[in-house]
C-alpha cells in the first residue's frame, strides 16, 4: 500500500515523556518512593496521560505560572501557539510549604495512591481561581461543572514542571480502543489516509451526529470517531454504554475501512468555545487534519450562545492552529424532506422539524420511552433502553 505522512504534531514534535528503558524506569521508580507525593485528581490523571504520550504536545509537563498566565491573558503559549485551556496540577492544602522550586516530587493517582511518575518542580504559584473561571468558562457560577471543579482549588497552589512517567497514568475499560497518538497516526499511514476528520463526542451518537460525520466523510479519506472516556458530568451516559453504541453503529452503518474508533482518556471541561479550540489541538496531535465543530461544541446548560464555538475561531490565525475546522449548523430530522437536514438545506417550517439532542434522548429514556428512529438508530435505542431499564426516574 502507498504510504503517506500525516499532519505534523502541534509545535512540530510529538512529545513522549514515558521512560522506555527498563533500568532507568526502575531507578526512577525507586527514587519516587522517597519523594514528597503529589496526588492527581481524575482530570489531572487524564491530562498526564496526554502529556506523557503527546496528546498535549508541545507540553512536556504541567504549566508553570508564565505559561498559565499567557493562556489566560493571551490565549496562547509563551511562544505564540494558540492555546485556551490551562493544564495545571494542584497541590493539597499546606503542601506548598513542603515543596520548593528545584525539588523533585512523585506523582501518584489519588484513587489508588499508586506512584506513576515524577516531576521536576520549576514553579509553585497561587492562582486566582475566580479569574481563571471567568477567562476559561466565561463565568464563575459554581453551577457550571467546570467552574465548580476549578473553584474547589481556591486558596491552594499550582505546581508546574516537566514530568517523567514510568507507569501508564490511565487505566481504561477499553484496551482495544485505547491508542496513543503515535499508534493512531500509524494506522492512518497504513490505511493511506492523507486527510482525516475527527469527531468529538461525550454522548451516544444520534442521527444528527451521524449526519454530520457522513457529510464530513464525503470530503476526506477517513473518519476518526474519538469519544472522551475520562471524567464527565454525573448525568452523562456512561462510557461503557456509549462504547457499545459506537460499536453497533460502526458495524451496521459505516464503511469499516474508512472509519476508526479510538478513545480519548481526557476529562470534559464543558468550556464551550474555549474547549472547541482545545479539542482541535488534541486531535491534530492524534493526526487529524480536519475537525467537526457543532453548534454548541462542549457546551453545558445555557452558558454559551448558539455558534459561539464557531465564532471563536475568528480570533485565531488558523495557519498556526494547523487543523481545518468544519463548521456545521444545527441538524434535525425534517418530516417533509423525510431525511436529516440543516437550516442550509431545508426550506420547511419549524413544525416539520424534529430537533435532536442528547438531553432529549436522556429524558425519553428516563421516562421509559424508546427514542424513535428519527432520533437514533434502533440498535442504539435498544442498548440505551436496556441501560435505563429499572433506573429511578
């Protein structure tokens, strides 16, 4: 098969902070056991996974204060590359008195206390979490799930520096779909895909999603379905159920040779337009050349306006971003057209349109109503009904 090079990683180099040499790994692990331990939250573990294997290239560790402030104030890294989401590591209360710049600390998972790497401390700084919330989420309302998570760090310190990792940070339930950026890029090359469109999802794929994906697939060589399987809101459908839905869709409704399903072990921030930029950057590191941006990308509640996730791209030099966003209008099922459509393609009035959303699907499931075929495929509806069966309304 003819081979092709995929798009370059963000910043030009795909970062790898995993210690490959077994002897060095054993030596670093021995040292780590004697160091001050910094325990990582679920979100921080997901970020460390992506830092380690290049998903957050060009970052080599958690952000120092200079990088953090540059992201908040200028929406770019100090070198000028667009960047919108701070990638930070928070110390426990009082721990800033035990650590200073120049030290090395061990990095451990909060849930099982297992040490997985070390950090060379470059900076310790106290953030203004209210300002961070407003700059990233557009609000400091703690009803917003992303804001709530940031505000919980009020009064605490962030720690920045390069990392070295000797155990894989994330343990996901889908090892067959858990691929690092380098592995995904190799698959693209083996398949001869010059252009790849990535699709972000935290919900089961309904008919509107499928419509957007297939429209985009008409323009490129391949489609990367790239669901987030890190931390999400408590009312979001579980990753295990979502993965079953993706599998039946791929089995029955997509050309297998033109689609790749691979998970992204990263937490949702629900930062709307700011997260749309962030998701573009991550998918470029995975080798995508194009990225689908929906009407309310990474939104939550009513915090973001319609198409804010489209308009934010006007603030950036797309040549620096280096990945092509594909903007889609709100998709719906038109009873008159007897098909999926958008405002751009359908002339019929509102009462002929069946609006689709993950929220509506959840409401129907919790009421014991199977979503109709205009909402989602029969196979997906069956999986979702089975999951919600017997759940307290």
